[in-house]
């Protein structure tokens, strides 16, 4: 019987081959034969990435479904954060309900970038959807009162957390990849909706949970 890890690896491979984006099985098999696609050697072994992955310029392609905003920004180059792009990313990750922005932890941006850059290696170049970034204490409290999963001392209020997804990439695959970076907490939020669930990622202590 296939292991959970093998199933998740196959999921990303099938997505990259087009099977999870509406391409027929026959078409995908033909594409695989012609392009000789291979599944990733180890989907979650991001620790094995070479140094070249981490030192190349970093561009984030993000979309904010709540506002319809989309930005593709080169925000890091030659070891330095580019201030104008960083400020725009802080704006994109703002509290859209409280209408307030805050400084976003650069380590969080690194996790978002690394996640997107990693899956792009397998032909998946969709924008990263930001469902929630910074939250004011008032917005966080309102979510709790409405029964929305939110911690009373949420790292969202410190600009150290984001709720994200990548269209047509299963949230478990996304979450396991983010967890492999070992940069903080990862929450798995599964939802039986057309758009699926989402993943919480933060720069706090390493831990995982399901909500």
C-alpha cells in the first residue's frame, strides 16, 4: 500500500504534469513521454537544496483575493532586501479589514518566496494567494468572536504569520513542503470547498497543527 508520503509526492508530480489542471490522462501521458518528466527525488527534502537556490534574486508573485490586488516583485538581491518592494509587500499583506499595514518579518517573506520558488522548479508557476497577513488586535479579536480559527496571541498581530494557498495545489502538499523548511509553525486547515483549504505559516516555534 502506498505511504502517505508517496501519495503526496505523486500529487505534486501529477499537478506538474497537468493532471490536476484539467488536462486529460491521455494528453498528460503523452506529454510525460515526450518531455520525460520525472517525479521530484524527495518532495519534502528542501534541506537538501543547494546554496545557489538561496543566493539567487528573490521575486514574489502574490495575489490578495480579498482585494483583487496582484504584484510580482523582486524584493531581495545580492543579500539585501529592496526597500521599495518590501514596503509594497507589507502593503499587500496588510490587514484589509482594519485597513492598517505593519512591518512584515523578512523571514516570513523568505518562507513564502522559497515555497513558490521550490514548486516552480516542477513547472508550477501560479501566484501565491495571501488570505491573511498582518492583523490588528481588533481584527484578530473580531475573528475569535465570529468563531474563525485565530489564536489570542496570534503571530499575525506581529507581522510574523500568513495564511496562504496555491491554486490547484493540495493544501497538505503545500503544508508539508513549508514544514520541511523548518522555519516556524505550520497549521493545516482543510475545507471541503471548491477552492479547498489553506496553510498557516509563521516564524515562531517549530510546531504543526490541524484546524
